[in-house]
């Protein structure tokens, strides 16, 4: 429900409120267009992220299957010792892309290949396959993290924009409109009262 504004009923205030309601309506239209565009972009990105996540989950399942195969072929202590010998390094550079006033992160992963320095005779081949698969999937995991973060930021921006649109549509614009109507009615009433007094004065002057 719109809250009534406490304003002075004069022509200057009436002119100021009319200008404010024009600006509010223009802002409401711009925000509404932004909200619609954001929702369209969000839905498209959500479908892409869903597809990417499903692909990554399938690849992860293959990685875990390779690890389970390796554990079935040798002792857990041997697997642990082999993994401690294997090593690699990676770093992630972060940049941002502005999408409709939302800074979407972009992660660029730089990595060095995993060095398989453990003894090949004491470890199963399925462990090599698992490590190789995990190495390949890291880039896609980083990509998925960036996309899901961007999706979350877009959802927050849509919510903020929605609140602003609702505030303008249901609070500010109705308040301005009611205040303009109230002032206009008050000014018309004052004009009628003034006209009535002038007519009375005119009649008095004529009678003399």
C-alpha cells in the first residue's frame, strides 16, 4: 500500500511532484526492461550451466570408476604412496566480464602436467588413467565454478532489480500520483472558495 506523502498543497510542490512522477515512470520502464533482459540471459545461461554440469559429473564418474579399479587391483597403502609421489601445480587468473551491470568472473587456469614419479611396476595402469582423467577435467571444473558463480550473481541482480521495480510500481509512483491528485483537489477547492468570495464582494459593491 502506498504511503501518503506529507507535502504542502501549492503549485510549486505540484510542479515538482509532476516532474518526479515522470522521472519515476521512466526509471520504472528502464528497470523493467533490464529485469526482463536479465531473466532472459539468466535462463539461457542456466541451461548452458546445467548441460556443462551434467558433462562434468559424467567425467567425474569415470574418474572415480578408474580409482575404484585401481584400489581393487592393489593395496590402499600402495595407492596412497603412489599419489604422494605424483605432483603437479596450477594457478587461476581471475578476470571479469560486465553483463548488464553484473561482473561475471572468468577463470583462466594455468597448469603444469602431473608428473608420474612413482614406480610403474608397483602401481596399476588404471591409476595412471584416473590421474590423467582428473588432470583433464580440472579445467572444466574451474569453468563450471566460474559459470555457476556468474549465475548466482545474476540471480542476486535480478532480485535487486525486482525489488526496485516493485518499489517504484507499488510505492513511489502511487504515492506521487495520490499527492498530485490531493494537491490538485485542494487547489481547485481554494480557487472555488476564492471565486465565491469575489462574487460575494462583487454583489456587495453592486448593491451600494
